[in-house]
C-alpha cells in the first residue's frame, strides 16, 4: 500500500486518483501473470529488484 506523509493533506479527488492508480497497477500485474510473463518487483529487505514468475519463482538482478 502507498504510504503518505502525515503532514500532507489530500483532497477526495487526490485519494480517488491514488486508488485508481493502485487498482490499475494491480490489474496490470494480474494480466502479466495470466499471460505467463514475469513481473518486476522490489525487495525492500534485500534492497534489490527481482522478477517474479507466475510459478512463484524469484530471480534477483545482479
């Protein structure tokens, strides 16, 4: 989920736009999985990008 700084105030239109963007990205990821294509992700613990394949396998960048 998207984190927002505490001192930033968003209007209802801003929140709606944010919600639409999150849904759009979620739908794009799901379409990629259905097509069998890997999805690029980021691991904040390892601080590394990786590809996640539909079978759940992860391949980290070098």
